[in-house]
């Protein structure tokens, strides 16, 4: 209700509510509540003993939201922040509250940067990423992928035209950039 100059209605009494709404207030009487024998109001019984467990050692500075005074006693260490994506994540946690969209957008962008960094690092190994086999493109032809899309109400049909662009475009752009770099180096070497 918007604020107005007129006085608001006084709340209805229990009897009026019970007369108007069938079953209203059925659990007001403790005799009618099935959980009453097990209920016990004890604000001190919160399940904890009041002491924090032994803290996990922090091997590198961890991301911590600016809303929290400290890290939890135990935290994950499987993916330490690295490279440009790690700097982006640290900046998101140091600068923005978790309630801000900028915080989450930076984290999403950092995930994309991390994926790109991982793809580029794969070229330094003996087994670089293979977009044809690792994206499942071949299974579209082997496992009736195309015929299963038509005549069905599948949720992924809306983004079907975008899939080749999203998956293939970064690889095509990387190829063109490397080709342009090699051409520029070749021209510089000739002159």
C-alpha cells in the first residue's frame, strides 16, 4: 500500500480472522501443534560451541569479499588465481561488493579470460586443444544430433545458430591473428 495521509485500517482480531478464513490460527494452541513436544526455545542452542575451528593455512592471498572480516576457517585451494584472470578476480573482490553487478560481471569476464589463457597455454604442450573433437561437433553427425533438434521442444534450439559463432569464432580469430603476426615478421625479415 502506498503512503497516504489517511489512517490505515486496524488489523483484524483473531476471532474476525478465524471467522473469515477457514483454518486460520490452527497452530496457535500448543495442544494442536504436532511438533510442540520437540520444540524448545533455547537461543544458546545454535549447534556450535562458540569457538572457531583451527584455521587452514593461507598459502597465497585468497579472494575475500569486502563484506566479510575474514576468510572462513576452511576454504578451497584447487584453483589458485593466476595470470590476468587472477588479477581481474582480485580486483573484483577488493573493489566491489558482492551486491554489485560489476563484481559478478568481472568474475564472469575473468572466467572467459582464464579459458583463453588455458587454450593459449595448451599450445605449449605436446597435445594442444583440438576444438573439433573436444567440443563434440562430430557427435552431431554420429549420434543423430541434427535430427533430434527438429520436431521437438528443446530449450537449446534458441541458441543453436549462435553455437558455431561462440565455439568457432575465437579459434578463427586466433588463427587470423597468428597469420597476420607471421606475415608481419616475414615482411620485416625480408626488408
